[in-house]
């Protein structure tokens, strides 16, 4: 195996050439150096990105400008620019009033069932699709009870109480009433 020189040979014009071999004793190494020098010269002549076609500089400038503007907008506006603000959690008062309206609607379904059949339903789903968070219980004394839960609020309605009194100002607080 031929010995590798400890330092590269001088450039072509300074390198002595033998009559038998173009690259002297270390043919592969010197051939590699020649190829590397030729490629380095090509890069120096063409520039770092290769030869540019007409208009390529404008495209690069446009892309760079677009990226700078996009980055600026994302930094300036952040998440607000990417999507809507999240809906705030309901307050305790809104959760209670919403539950009152839901229980009122469920009581209206039970009332319609009683008018249609002459008796209260045994199960809540007999009066229509039950609302989530509302449970029904038929009491032995001929009344029913609705127990509703919503966001940590629990309310109970008994059918022997006036329904309008139970609803109270809920429709106005939620913007459902005539005063809204």
C-alpha cells in the first residue's frame, strides 16, 4: 500500500511531473486533490448557489420577504391571530340559570306527556329525549321530582311547586325572555 504524504502536494503549476506518471508516487491522492481543486474553482466561478437563472434573484427576494413578514406577524399577534379566543367558562350564576332553563324544558315535556296520556311517565325517556344532567323520580304522593346538575350546581324541582316560580329570572339572565 503506498504511503500517504503528510501534507498535500503543491498546486499543479508547482508540482513536478514525471515522464512516466502524471501524479508521481501517490496517484490516487493527487488525482483526488486535482478533482477537489477543479470543483472549488467551479464553485468560485458560479457562486455559492450555482448559476442563477434570470428572475431567480427576484423569487428568492420574494420568498425571503414573505418569511420575514410571516415571522413578524406570528411574533406580534401570536395565538390570537391563529384562531379565535377560547370561550370563557360559565360563571356560577350562568350555570345555575342554564340548569333552571333545562329543567323547565324537561318539566314542560313531562306536562305534555301527562296531558296526552293522563299520567306521569314511569321513566323520563317516555316523555321524550332526556336532557343531560337531569334525573327524574316519580314520588309515591303523586308528584315528580327533577334533580339537575350542571358545572357543580345542583337544583331540585318538585312538581307541586309552580314552574314559573322555579324558573324565576333565568330566562332574562340568559337573554331568552322578552326583556332581553
